[in-house]
């Protein structure tokens, strides 16, 4: 009798957790580069009342008799499917089409993180940074050989070029082309990307950032878009959240009914226990 109470309680706990995951998905439906989560359930350890036995010439085999003890959360997986890409008017906005992540660096700790959110901007020094100031990593020279913080300025311009930066853009491979006020154009650097073999092993840090690259099987070093299994980059664009609102609301209804059923199981068990207590009267 008490076992059914524990089973009902496990259902309440796990379905409440699933509602939290669904709620987080819905709350991030407009978050740039957000990847929706999904709860994966598994049955708990089963209580064995009778073990199975093999058959013989005079007796048939007998099956095992086991009673489950409830449900548990096996994993909360993130769906790294492509989100919708929409055009913007900002040259610093970048969207990934396909696999891969941008690499950004915290200037205070030098820790590197991965992100799919390409809503970048230029800081006061011309560095390409995230909204929180993380610096986008890539090749920082026109020869595309030196790794570091990507900067949009006139450094590396051809001899004889004059004037400051007039405009800039990124191509599908992430190459940064700068146009000066005298109409001189040159390649200033290149945004690089990171590919991981097991994105489920990444750890969400908040702020659209992921850590745990080593556990996720990251490449030895970031690579150019379109190579090493990486997707391409689209400038003047952002990747939106991949949350399917209709699917989330449908799942919310299903989870709510499952939560109610688990609650009903506890209530029914309580009624039966009350009946047993009343037998003494």
C-alpha cells in the first residue's frame, strides 16, 4: 500500500520537473539561438517478488514477478535542431546555418564558451562582442593565421590606403571584409567556429553560453565555417529559438493530465488506507 504512495509521489516530482522544462522553453521562445529542452523518463528499480526460472523436461519455465517503484528522470536533452533564420539590418549580426558554435572569450577570466546566439555588436575599441561583453574569437589578421579577439578596424589595410572604416561585412565562411572611406577593401580577419560530436554533453552557463567543450568532443581548435562538418555563416541575420510553441502547449496538457493522475493515485491509496483503519471499528 505504501509502495503506491511512493509511486504516485515519484510521478508528481517528475511531471512537475517536466512542466518546469516546458515552461522554460515557452519563456525562451524569443531568445536568440535558444535550443529547446526535453525530459526523458525511465522506470525506477523494480521490486522482485519472484525470479524467473528455466524449464526442464518435466516442468515449464516460470517468468519473473516484479513490481515497479515509480518513474525517474533519465536525462533532460536539448534539441540542437536548426532555428529559423531572419534577416536584420546590423552587419555585426551573424547566424549559423547548420552545425557548429561561435567561440567567445571572457576577457576577465580568459575562459572560452560556445554560443549559437550571433547578436553581436562592436564595443568602443571595435571588438566584436556579445551583449554581455564576451569577445568573439577568430583570425585577427589579414593573413588568417593569428587567433584572438576579432576587431573591426583599418589594421592590415593595403599600403597607401587612407581613411577610416566605412563599412564591413562577413561572408559565408566568416571572413571579415572591411571597406575604408577611400573605397579600399581588404580582408581583416575571420570568425571561426567549433564543432562538437556530442552536444548533449555541453553545460548551459546562462546568457546563451555553453561550457564543457572537452566533454562534448570539441575539435582541437576552432575551424572555418564550411569545414570539419561545420555549417555556414549568414551575415545580417540571426538564428531564432527552435521552440515549437504548439508542440510545447500540447505537451503541457499531456503532462498536466499525467500530474493529475499521479495525484489521484495518492488520493486513492489514502482512501484505501482509511478503509483499512476503519475495519477496527
